[in-house]
């Protein structure tokens, strides 16, 4: 077989056609294919993230139920505003039962928050330290939400075991709707 000029030109033309089709057709198709693969991988990652997020939704529902139960528990511990006199009387009786003398009681204005109110109570007590300790233990066991925010103990020097205490407490309660809570001094 003899390769002449015509045959060589034909082979060169065929190789040129092959090279042209590679650059004009195959590279464009390869770019489109790699773009589709990248889109597919991005969508798979998003789908995986969605699956992980929906798996935690069940945990969120469980947490919401737990928090609602905790909120209901603490709301049950809040006395009504009209019961604040009873709470103050109960604290006074605890101090008296433990041999403490109540020197002063101050109730500044209550502070209203979202869903609850806070009544500050300033007490000055005097008596035996053991009685004061028992008073604090019994105060802690009350079925009310109370917090001692400040305490100052002073020893009375002329009597052994005698002391004077200044307490600032916060008592939390449910505010009455439409009724202003007044404070007595």
C-alpha cells in the first residue's frame, strides 16, 4: 500500500477532525459533567445535613416537654400576690419558733418581671446562733421560691452564742393581673 499525498492529507484531516472534536465537543461535555457531579455532591451534603437536623428535632420536642414540666413545677411554687401576707407571717413565725427576736421588717416595693414578681424582704433578727441556724434550715425547706441575697451576722459580745443577723431575702410570687401590689414599711 502506497501512501500518497492524497492519503496523507486524508489522515491529517482525520487527525485534525479528531483534535477539533476533542477541544470543541469533549472538553465542553467534560466541564458540564464535572459541574453536574459537583452539584450532585452539594445536594447530597445538604441532604445529609437535613437528615442530621431532622434527627435532632425529636430531641428538641423532648427538651421542650421537659422545660414545660420544669416551668409548671416552678410556677406551682410561686404563691399568689394575695398570699404574700401569709408567706411573711410564716417567716415571722419561723423566726419566733426558733427563739429569734424580730427587730425590724421592711418590705420595699415589689419588682414585676415577665411572668413573676419579686418581693424584697429586709429582716433584722437577734438571738441564739443555733436558733438562727435552725431558722435558715427551715426557711430553705419552705415550699416557696425564696433566695437570701444578703446576710450579715454580728456576734453580741456580752452574751455567749448570741448574735444579730441582717438578712435581705427575695420572695418570688405570681402577680395579680390588674391589681397593684403595695408594700408596707
